[in-house]
C-alpha cells in the first residue's frame, strides 16, 4: 500500500463514528454518577464543543 492511499483512507475513516445504544432511565444514570461509575468529562468525550463565551 502506498503512502498517499493510506493518507486518503485515514482522512476518510477519521470522520466515521460507530455508535451503540443502551436504554437507561434518568434514575439509573443519576445513580451511576453518584456512585462514581459514570465520569462526565466533556473535554475528553467530545471532539467539538461550544465555548463558554
């Protein structure tokens, strides 16, 4: 495989997102957060986010 083809594949694939669903109630999510099992870190979890301005 040549380098330009590899670069093209990387550029194309880096925008692909794979998702999976799991149904949870708000209570279950709150419980996970209170128990420290759910870590909310927007800087890490989102590629793009709104500024505070």
